[in-house]
């Protein structure tokens, strides 16, 4: 008996080949990433990824030590590794108010993936662990003055003022005593500046409450804050921003886009 195999349409073959090429392009090459790192990253983050580059002593906050695989800006839960997309977002947007500038136009997408692959070689965690699934963020309710008022109560409930201060200016009672996991002094962010490093959108701020900031005193509230409380707190923090519309008397308005900073 002769078994006949159905012919695969040429168009489908083309699509499969293109899909394979696209997937291949999404994989970073650590070997190709090393010269990118040496050109753009080593002066701050150091030859060994330990955050002790030539400019590190004059940089505030200090450059990230990559060796522990501990990253603040993630979409993944507290304690998890970041995704490659999380790391690329930092390369694209930079971090407002720090020496980490945007490489959006400096590096191509593939170069960013390559340098990310090289950065991951500094920590053994990336060889043995996978990032946990990104945090699920529920739809954001409309910003209202009432929501911001409730958020002020949530701010007090979770003792945010202990670090960030009653007015959100980063001058709370504990502000001068805080340190990161490496023993470096860390300053609570002044929420009245209006440019959160995590990004100014509601979901960006919401994510910080749930994920926390690994390596810093900012904990995750995933097990203690409700989605409703979290959104109210988001709106309270946005209300502190000078860039946020203040013509809200109880109705809703759309906030200005501060971008992913």
C-alpha cells in the first residue's frame, strides 16, 4: 500500500518560513551583545556586571549589580526574574531622573536583544530559572476626585507616608535610613515630581504595588491590597503630579500621558 501525503500549499510554506525567521530574530546573541555592552554599559555597570564601572562612584542611584538577577522594573511578580521585554523597555525608555538614558534610537531591536542576552550571563539565575508569568492588571476605572480622595486613605492605611512622607515628597520618617539589598542608601521617590520612573500610566503605577521593586525597601502588596484600593491609590499618586489635570470635581477626566519613564 502506498501512503499519499497531502501536499503543503506553497503559500503556507512561505508563511512558516517567515514565522521561523521572525522567531529567530527575537533571540538575543550574547556573543554579539558583548561589544554592545562594552560600548554603552560597561562604564557604569562594570566589566563584570557588578555595578562598579568607572563612573559608578559618581552615579546616584548606583548602577544595577546584575549578578543577582534582581531587577526593579518588571511585569513579573515579586522575587521573579524579569522578562526580556521588561529589560528591553528600560533600554528603550531609560529611567527618568537617573543616569540610565534611553537607547531607543541608539540601538536596534536586535542589538537590544543581544545586549540583554549578554547581561543575563552575569547571573546564574537565568540559566536555571524562568520568569514567572506577568502580573494580570484589571481594567482601570475612570479617574475621579472621589477615587483620589479614597486613595489618600489607602496611602495612610498602608503607611506609605513612613517613607514617602505625608505629602508624597519622599521625606518620611524612615527616608534617611533606607538601603537597598546591597547596602546602598536609597531615597524614596518624590511623588510630586510627576515623572514616576516606572512610567506615568495607571497600569505602570498599579504594577509597582503588586510586584514591588526587587532589591529595594518597596514591598509587594499583592496579598494585602484589593484591586479597588490599588486603583484608588494610583489615582491619589497621579493627583500629586503637577502634570496631571486638576479640573476634576467629581467627574472623570483622562490624564496626560507622561510616557514610560
